[in-house]
C-alpha cells in the first residue's frame, strides 16, 4: 500500500484502521452470539465469548480449506432453518391467510422462536 500512496505513515494508518474494523465487527458478532446463546443455555457471557473466540481461532489456524468447510456447514444449517420456516408457513400462505409473527407464534414452535428472536416478544 505504501507504493500506492508513497507515504509510509498514511499506509500504516489505513492498515491499522482496517485491522481495527475487523476487530470491532468480530467483537460485535461474538457478543451478539453470546446474547442468543444465553436464551438457550445459562452461561456467563465472558465464558461464551472466550470459547467462541478460541474455537474460531482454532478453525482459522486449522487451515483455509477447513475454514471454508465450516462456513459452508454453517450456511447450510441456516438455509435448512429458513426452509423449515417456509415449509411451516406454506399451508397458511396457500389459504390466503395473512401470516404474521403474532398470529402464528401461538400455533407453532418455529414461529414462536422467530417471533422471540426478531420481535423480542
């Protein structure tokens, strides 16, 4: 990057800003995960955050191909969850019913979960 600007100080500042952005976004995601995890398992946030960071660090050290495989597995899990929600909602949608989180939350556990996560009810 120094070759692009020909100013060493500016290049270092930009590089540190990029690193800081990664740290802040990672911390935000891990903290958010700890909040979701707390809804299912009673564990201190410090323990959850530490274990998640260590686990992600091990996956990163393990290798690029393995990290990609873990990312694919997580993405497929998320996709299966979304497909499950669509399948559960499909009967109501085909009957021209208005599907809302509040109306369906009391009728099916999947909607109850999504209502809790997205609406905070």
